[in-house]
């Protein structure tokens, strides 16, 4: 069991509550309830439950917990002198499982759909599942890290999608974008989603999908995702469709940046000399 492994790693002896002695269980549950109440009060004082990112939320929780733990400082200091030294390494704080990458360049784990680069199609990956991320391995080689997704309370699947992983298949079948289950998660920034909504409203579906896929491919292949998003946002604000020809020219490769490769052709008579030498 994971709890037994945790106790063994840190040299702790696990104990159990005595049956029928309710206050022993309450000794743990009550502080937990007080902490939840303190977090709720801190959120009310803050005035918002929205955070910019996970790191900001964790910092907020750390501050609440630190304030509550400060009162226990003297007792912790008294016990610290007789505590055992920590092990040289942390215990395993992840679960490990094996997944197979499907032909759609994806896999599903814990009711969450993840995309990965197409080169991994057909491979079996070893996944270390942390609270906030997934580390992917082939054998002992670390490939990449993905943010961990969550399924929804209504039972529907979550999606962690990177458009760069699936753009090549979309270029072959642009119309797939129209019915894509994870389409909203596919767009890397809000202007891309807004642009697609305008394209669908103004153009035939086939043309709208083809142009949107081209925009995503341009963002990936020309490494201009942020700059292109700014241009698309300006088009949305001006209530106009993107000028595809102008964008192709703007983000086309710079000829001056291309290397000037000179290939010197070998005279064919050299091969005659080589063959004559082998014959001799």
C-alpha cells in the first residue's frame, strides 16, 4: 500500500484509531475543518476566487497555512530536536501507469484526453501522474511534461490539447475542425477562437475550416503565435476577416535569412577513373 510505503520511507510507525473512540478521529478531522473555514474566510476577504495561475493559488494557500501553523511554532521547535533526519530523497509522490498513443496522436488517462507529438503514435509510454502534471517516458528517457487535466463533475471528459500536436493531421482534413470535440481547447489564444467564429459566420464551412487550419499551421511553422494573435485580435476589433494573402506575405520566410548553398558538381570523368582503377 502507498501509505505503508510512505511510512517505511520516512521511518514512521503507523497506528490506528481505537474502535468506538470518536474523539481520536475528530482530532484529525477538526483541524481539517478549521483549515477549510480559514481558506473560505480568506477568499471572502480577498474578494475573488479567481487566480492568474496555479502558482498564485498555491502561494495564497501557503500564506493561509503558515498563519495557522505559526501558533504551533514553539511546540514544533521543541520536537524538532529529537526528530530523525530526513531521507536523502523524497518519497514517490506520483502514480505510474502505461498508456498507448493512438492513431490520433493522443491517449486518454483518468477520463482526460491528452495530445502528444505525432512521432509517438503507436508507442507505449510510461506516465508518472503527479497532482499537477504528467511526466512521459519511453523506457528511462524523459520525453515531455504535460499539465494534468481534470474530468468534469457531470462525467464528461477533460481535454489537454496542444494544436501543434495535431495540426499536421488537420491540414490533411481541415473539415474535421468543425466537429472536433476539443475544438475550443485547440485554439492557443482567444483571438484564434474569435476569428474562427467570424469565419464560420461569414464563409462556407469548408473555406472557413481551411483558412482557420492555415492560420494555426502558420502560427506553428513560422513561430509567430503571439504576433499573429495580435493581428487577429485587431481584425476582430475592426469587425473584418483576416487577409490571408497579406498574412502569408508577412510571415513568409525571409529570403535574406536563407543560407546561400553552393554545390560543386564532381566531373563525371572522375567516375571513369574510379571504375578503371577497380577493374585493374
